[in-house]
C-alpha cells in the first residue's frame, strides 16, 4: 500500500494533511525518514509519526441485509446507497462484492480487502449465490430443465452455467447460480417465459445472511466466514 494511503487509513489525518507531514519529514519507515507519498509499505514495516508507531489498518469484512430502494453504489444523486446505511469511519474505502438491483433484497458483502472481494466475485472461483425467487407464473418442469441445463441469454456469447432449482411452491423457487451476469436471475426467468416479482439473496459461498439482521442492518463477518477456501 502507498505510504500516504496507509497513514490516512490508519489515523485521523486526511490524504492532503498526510502529504504535508510526509513532505515535512515527520514519518519514518523502519527507522528511515521517508518523504515520498508513493513509497510502498508492507505488512511488517514499522511506520512512525514523530516517533509514535502507526499500525496497519485492519481490513473490514461486512455483511448487510440490503433493503429495497437502496442502491449498491458508492454515490447516487437520487437514492440512498448501502454506504449511507453504514455508520463507520472511512466507509468510502469499502467496495461492494456482488451488487444487487435496487428492488432486490438480501445479502451483500462489503470490504476494503480488494483481493478478497475479487475472489468472491470472480467467475473463476464460482462461489454459489442462492436466491429466493417469487415468480408471476407457475414454474414449469420444462423451465426448470432449461435453467438447470443452461442456455445463451440475449446479448451474451456463452451459455449460462448450469443452475440448481429447488421448487418451494408453484411460484417460488430457490435458485443457485455460480456466476453473476448483469440482472442474471431476472433475465434467465424472463427467457423461460416467466417474470420475477421478488428477489432476495440468501447466501454467497458459505456465507449465509444472518437471520438476526433486519433490513438495512449489518454486522462484521466472523473469522470463519472470512475464510472462504
Ligand atoms: N440477478 C438479478 O436479476 N438481480 C439481482 O439483483 C441479482 C441477481
């Protein structure tokens, strides 16, 4: 991580104040004065401000129960964003691993650990995402077969990966996907002649939405949840 980012993430100094104290020579890394903001610091480096140690910020891993009418973006002129629901410092450093549409509810993950977020979202790792889907019409056996086999959505060049469908009621399914194309659930159901009325994500990989979290609430992930394996 860059020295200026490390300091502004770990202290009360803003990025511009950080630049000034670095240029002044107030910062040492492993005992040597460093005056370059772009200097790279690593996990075991000893960084000090006027002789006082600064610790590497701990990375944060958060699950949130996203409500309807809240957008999964960092800023939006019109709607509340998921970051607006988080009353913690430096929330602009967080990114959302796996976004949901404005009208979708359920599990979203936020972190400032870029590698972890990449692993969660990368199709290479194929973390299953489980959606509870309420439909406008009854789901037919033929539609279930199509969803489970995979087919090419309009505008895509590759077929969808085989999904798992569990029929809970005639118009309600649990759908497990191993990828995350744009509006994938809604597009898949539309392609088999149905329409998604309500969509709720219950699980990503091993991480299950905590049923103690009401809509809009969040909590830090446990060490076990963070270990994705
Ligand atoms: N698929 C969708 O269509 N919408 C979502 O919000 C998530 C998956």
